[in-house]
C-alpha cells in the first residue's frame, strides 16, 4: 500500500465521488483540503482528534491543510443528530470557545515550518454575504433535499419545531468549500449530508468537483460515540494522566478502532494481540495516544501514574466523571483486567456497592457524590 492509498484508507468510511480519482489527483499535484470545527465548547474533543490525525497525515504528505473554525455557522448550531433545536450562541461565546483551539490543534498540526497548516474562520466570507448572495446560493439546493434528513423527519413526527436557520446550516457550511476553493473536505461520517451539500454548491457555482472523505466514528457496540457525550468525555485541554485514564475506560470492542483512528501505529496483527491481551493492548493504545499528543516522557509518566494510582488500588480515589456514566464504564479502569467486561462480571457477582448498597446493574448511572466500593475497599468517590 503506497502512502497516498494508506491515507485514503486508514480510518476512512468512504471517499466520494471515488477514491481512485482523489488518489490520482494527489499523485500529480498538491491539493487543498480542510475540516471544519464547530466551536460549541471551549476545548477540542476526542471526535475532533480523529479529524486532526487525518489532517496531519495529509500535511505530512505535503498537501495544503486548513483548520477551519466555524465561528459563523457555530452561532446557528449544527442540527445533525439533534432532535431539538440547539441553543443559539453569540459571536462572543463562539470566539471565546475557540480561543485555545490553535494551541490544541498544534499538538498534531504544524502551523509553522515549510508547509504550515492554516487556521481560518468562516465569518471571513459569511459575514459579507448580502441577501442577494444568499438567495443565489440557496437556489442551488431544494427544500426537499434539506427536509429529508432523519432528525428533521423525527421532529415532524413529534411536532417539534425546525428553525429556518437549521435548514440553512448545511448551506452556509457547504459554502465554506466554495469560498476557500478546496479540492477536498474531511469530516466524520455523521457529517456526510453537510459535506455533500458543499459538493453540490461547488459544482453549481464553480463547476468544480470537490471530493469528500468521511472518517469512521469511534463508537461502542451500541453505536454511542466514545469520548464526547456518552459519559466518558475526553478533551484536549486535559492532562496526560487524565487522558490516559480516560482511554483506559474505553470499551474493549473499540481498542482496534482506537489504534486505527487515533495513532500512527501499524495495524498488522493487532486484532490477534487484542484478543490475547485486551488489557495490555488498551494500555499500549493509551500510551501511544498520549505520546502523540504530549510526547513520550508524558506518556511514560501517565502510564506510571495509572499503574500506581488505579491498578494498585489505593484505598480511596477521587475521580471526576460526567454525571450519567454507567457503573461498568466507571469501574472498568480499576478492575484487574482493566476492561468493561471484567467490570460487568464483578457487578453481576455482587462485588460492587454504591453508597453502601449492592448494585447488580452494569448500566446503573453514576452521579456526583457516589461512593463506589469494589470488593473489600471503597476506592472511588465521584466528585465535581
């Protein structure tokens, strides 16, 4: 597999309109590509990390990479997968959220050097659009195209409002690629609709074919995103120690996908290694991720901290988790095997108490203030 093919394959869900065409273009010239990031919170998260790793791969091949901050579209709010209208954000809130993003993105991208990545804000062109411009742009997309989205259909069934601004969101986001005149847009597989609207606009306005590359999503076997809103949030403003411990709480079934999406490690033979020793490979995954973000020294320190703090099980540890995280996810890093399956086994064997009561449901939702006892020791106390 050549380097271009590897970039277009590893962690990739699909390439549209076709992988071969993009491969051939990259083989003969330097391309311009970007990914947009929605500043709805003050730190980049694990899902953004996946995109940054992919952008990094393209940058290392010499292509022109743009890190786009959606400070204009962020005020609308991406309706993707939302069954209710998102609260509107002000420009000030959006810019405040994105204030530290360049520093965080520079953990993976090079904003200096011979081929520096660029950071751009989509308000640069969207703020300048006149009413006439918006009418001309929106004339290239039909209402039927926009309303067919699953979450809008669900809202219609439930009688929930759909704001006109939400219908316009993919059009404004799609216009970004036209304004920057790019060859390729990258995004998570859940962003395919928005990215394809951009492809439609590019073809209609500039007569140009824009390629779309979607990355796989880091999800558990139930399809829940890992590391953002499902009770195991991981953000790039964290510490190496917390990030390492956070990765150790990943479900076992995501270890292989984690290596594929979040590291630069070879994948050959990895599946067998995981089957043989999931705990060892999960620790290696955590080490490699922290190493990529903070360097090898920090990775070694984080690994040692995890082993001495969690695996040796000192009597009581204060931990911080999102309210609503399942008991099995919370307990898993501190079990002998460091896995959710091991945590579930202990819970079902009546070996785990919460607030002095035995809990046998692995899906029990943990709350701030809970004291969790495993075996003969209370070693977890959930704090704010």
